[in-house]
C-alpha cells in the first residue's frame, strides 16, 4: 500500500557475498529506488504510547486522524481490565486451531453476543477481518460459480474471489444497473454471490444496499456485506448497514471486524446457523490458524457491552464527524462522496497528496496520504477519520492546520 510515512525498516548486518551475476531479487531494490525517486516511498510512522485521539508518532505529539479507533476504546480502562482478568483465568494463548484443541468457552460466549448484536442466528470468529472475507468467499464458491462484486470492494474480498476460482463479474462502483447486467450474465451458474462493502473504506460512502438486496432476491443470489467500517458506527446501536437500511433477513452473510470500533483484533461472520457450521468445517483460516488469545476475546466482549450501554459514544462520533466535514468543505476541500467518519480529502496527484500529508504532520496533524495501488491512479487523497474521543478543540486545531497545509501545497486555492 502506498501511504504517507517516513523512516525505514530495521536492518541487520552486511549480507554474505554472492557469486558474480545479477541477484534474483535485484528487481526489488530497483523498484524501491524508483519509488524513492518519485517521492512515493513510505515507511509506517512509529506509535509511541497508546492509540489515542492525540498521541505521539515518530517522537512528535500530533492530532491523530488516521486511526480506526472510532469510539476511542483502544485505551479504555474497562477493556484493559477485561484483558487482564482473562489472562489470569485462561492464560495468554489458546494453544491450537479451534477445530483441534483451541475452541474455548470465551470464544463461544463472544460469538453468541455478536449474533445477538447483529440479530442473526449465529456468528463465527475469524482471526482478522481480512480472513473473514477471504476465507468465507473461497469456502462457499468454486469454479462452477460466479461472484458479482463492486469495483471498490476491499482487497480481502478481491483475494477471496480469486482464491475461490469463481468467475468474476465486476460492476462500476455503486452502479445498480450494471450489477443487474452482471447477474443476468451469470444465469445458469451453479451459485452466484453478490458482494459489497457496506461502508467503503477509502471513500467513506455507503453501498446502495436495499437495491442490491432486491437484486439478490430477484436472481436467487447469495447476498454478502462486509460491514467492517459500519459495525459500531452506522445504524441503530452501531449494528451496521443492514440495520441502517432495515434489510434484516435479506442479507445472507454479514462480515464484521473487532479491530475498529471494538478496538481489539479479529473478524467474524454473522448469519444463519448452517452458514457458520459449514465455515467451521471448510474455511481454511479457521482450519489452519490458531484461535484468538482469550484476552482478545474478553476485550471484544467488554467493548460490545460498553457500546450497548453507552449509545452516546456513537452520537459523539457523529457529532464530531459532521463538525469536521463541514469545516473541511468550508475551507474548499473536496471530500468526495463520503457519508461516514471516513472523510477523504481528494487531491488527485500522488506526489502532492504525500506532500500535503507530510506538511500536515509538520503542523501537528497525522492524516495519511493514500495513493495507487490502494486507490486508482489519479485519485490520490489524504484520508481522515475522526473519533468519539476527539474534542472540539482537537478538531478545530486540525482544521486550521489543514487550511494552512492545503494552501501551501496547492490542494486548495
């Protein structure tokens, strides 16, 4: 991923001498040199301390507009205490994949709570949101099948489609008419999956879910939604886009994550009991990767309880979102089609986006520059996310810095 950041990886001593001739990995150094020459080489900044609305990266105290810590729970005392209690009770690791010896009571307790939260029959934990998408799609589809997918779906969906071997029909972003044509072309396939992000992670816009659900029902397709950036954020109680649009019962598979609003780690699938039972038998990430440490499951349980008890966290997130978006637009920035706390500042030129991001960091604001291949060429941007933990003063200072950096780099007039 091409993103804004500085520094370099830690390296060891001098390599051993090689025989004369071109080294087989010489092309890597050449491509890195090209990225450096283009001003696009980046290395992740180092977080020094807890993930917070204002924190220290690379030794500099900055307003953090990069984190997925939507509700500000990453350093919450209640979540930390839940993790400590779980370590004392269960140890630090599960010791195995779930299908061998690593299926713990706390995993199943979390799944029951997630299913109740998402209003589905069952839920199933994965080690990450990425494996939840990739592992599910590749398990339920094969070479005789077709997947119909939005062109801006997350990389984990794209990889799952490739791994499945299914034929792929890609429709232009949020284009329902094109999705219909793809489904018409897929008639006669053994199975058809219609899949979309609920909230698109780089643009912050919502899928046209009611229309897509209607198409899935009309064509007898499986309907799957990745709600990673919607869970804990969108819909009543943060239940996601299915709740937001009122399409319960029309989405067969919902994917969520525990690493964003839940502030810990992991992913899950929510849906019918048969879906989750089948995936436990066939999803390769579950069959070949160790299950969650008990402290992570306990943290997620505590986060879920806190979100249900304190709806004002989500209300504060949206108050901050509206304030920050309005401020960016008043300054003259293009925020694209964003409808959520993910607010891109559209730049276009890749080098300028990185310069803008670097200038913001110098001004005390950490907002990431995003370029190809994470987004299409010509659509580079600086991606911002506000959280419930930001104060109005934080956001006002960030807006002032955006204005100065935007004018200095030519992003705004």
